[in-house]
C-alpha cells in the first residue's frame, strides 16, 4: 500500500511497505515520471519526490504516483557493477565469530550474493546494498570508529556498502576496494546509483 | 580579482547550489539565504546564479586588485570601502586597490557580496558552492585567497537601490504540517510557543530550544529523504530546522516543513533570537 504525504510545498514523501517496493516504484517513476517532478530520493521505506510547484501541485502529483504500477522485482534492471575486494578488514574475525563461521566462509558468503543499490545517503556516493546473506546480519558496532578508511567494504544490518571517502563509521569492516566509489571529476561521480546491481569479486 | 585580507568567522563561496544529485546522497547546498544572493547578483547585472561570498556574522575584508562593481545584501553590516562608508542593497563602483571592510551585522546572520561577473572558482558538479556537510566545493574562504571575476553577466547594473524590508525582530515562519506530524501528540507546542535559536546553529541547521514536541510513537524511523526547511525532531522534542547543507536523508521524524518563501528568513536567525511558527497548507 502506498501512503503519500506532503513534505513542505515542493516535495511529497511516498511510503511503501518494504525496500523491494521502493526499488520497484523508483524504477517505474524514473521510467515515466509525473509532470513537474524534479528529483527522487529513494530510502529504506520511502521515496521523496521533489517537484516544481509552478508545474504541478501536491494533489496532481500524488494522483500520478498512485496510478503508477510498482515494477515487480524481475522487471527491475540496472547496470552491473563489479567491485574488486581484498578481504583484509579489521572486523573479519569478529564477524566470523558472531556468525559462527570461518573467515573463509564469511568471505565466500559475502561475495557470492547478488546485491542491488537500494539507495544512497550518509555521504556522497555511499550506496546501501541489499542482498546480504542473512547469516551475516549484525547490528552496527556499539562504538563507531572515528575514522574508516576510504574504500572500506563493510556490512551492518541488512546492508553492505563501500565507504567512498574516509569518515567516521559504525559498520563492520570486511575488506577494502581500490575502485573509486566517488570522483567528482567523473560523470556520474558515483560508481553506484540506486537500482544498480553489484557483485563483489575477491582479488 | 579580489584578495581576501580577513575572512571573518566563516565566509564561503556560494551560488544557487548543485541540484540533480540527491539520489546519489549529495545535497543541493548553495546560499543559505538565496533571496539575498539573487538580489545581490541582480544589482550588479549578474545572472542570479552567479557565485558570490556568504559572510557569516560579518568580519570579512578584502582588497580589489582591479576595478569592480559590487553589491552587499542580506544581514546589514557597517561597510567601509577605501575609508568611506557604503550602503547595502546598492551597486557600488570600486576602484582598483581599494579595501573593503565589513563590520558585524546589526541584525541577521549572513551578508552576501556579489561582484559583477561572479567569482570564477572551479565548479564541482555544476556548482561553486561550499557544502560544509559533504565537503564538496571550494574550501572555506581564508586570508590570502584570490578570486578572479567570471563573466556571468546578463546586462548592465541599472538600479541604484533595491528597497529591502528590515529583518523582523521575532520572525514568524510559515510551516506545512508533516510528513511525520502523526508521530507527535500535537503540533500545538510548535505553533503556540516561541523557540530560541541555539548557538550550535550553522549552514546544516538551526537548532531550536523551546516547548518540546511530545512523541506518541516509539521505535525508530528508517532513514528517509528530507527537504530544506524540514523541522526534524529528535527524541528530546526540540526541533532542528534544516538549512542549505542539511543531510539528504535523516532518521528522525519531520513534524513540519518551513515554506520555501520563508527559508531565507530562517537563514538569518541568529543565536539567542526567538522565532515562532504558523501553520499554512500546501495545496
């Protein structure tokens, strides 16, 4: 079910039941956006849709979104991005202990999953990847690190991610990648965009 | 070209920001008080989107290395050019070698300086704005920085003075309820109380102290997209009003959103000042 509420006079917050519906709705809206739409911000349960109030109104926009058919998972397509990883993260042993697995098995499970970029946030180019093996799901660390190096491949909750730049962070570090996740001299600057499919490849 | 002598407490280069990258986690940024930057640019015959300087709480001084036409808008400051006072909201001709010094604003928080042609610093994702949250754009302005002028003109400066109302002593900002007003017992505390602006305010947000909004839902909100003007309410019930450099997503519920037309006013709130909110409807 879709619930649509105003977020000020220039945006609507569309709430759906789960992340899969967010991805399906985002795919459908991008393919055929209602008139006046400016930008989409997909998130865990919602898509914020910003619009130009000179072109459309909240009511017209909401009606257009309500008519949109949420694309089923098999219709959702996106580019495939392969991220090379060296599994040498500081938390690999702790994650293996918590999951009751060997480190090799953690690595095998992390890289054998098919991920999808659900949304970006936290920092430019930080993509939240869904598809993580349920056995590897752990809450964020009790005490976040003050500095996580750029390129760190990490997991927390139902997500995996690669830190685009050095920042504080509370995710569990499994390894690192040399692929630049964010480069403002590149177009697009982010290696990952919502909807993209991702595979981690050990190297 | 100008050379910065003293940047004051915080001066940044700002234009109208970098729209189009929200889905990648990059906020729009740009001038906190966009109306004032637009006006400054119009006064010198620039495109409204040209880059100028945003001086927070005055204190900025610079030397002009070539003749220029400038305008000052936003928070009114005593300004002295080559030893003589100059006015706000007017185009000013500056001879080469002159020094401009801004004092402390008598009201408001942010003063804008536009130079005819705009400031020519490299663009990042289509904008010259400093985003203090994401770190994109030029670093904050420092003593010794030199800024060349660009060519962002659209016509001659042909207005002598733009009449601008004084900033209200206690602004009343219009808000639209939601999107998460149902997380709170009532918006009454927000709409009937006065809030004091905390000194922890910056380009990311204005922290407010006043009647707490009481939450009726427990649990966490999964992070969701937020717009400029959002009044995000953490568990202590004290709202934070998001300005230009706010995060693209946030994890606390937004009780109400300040109307676009009042965001420039919100960007001029100074610590210790009080502010009130009035409900309006979006549609």
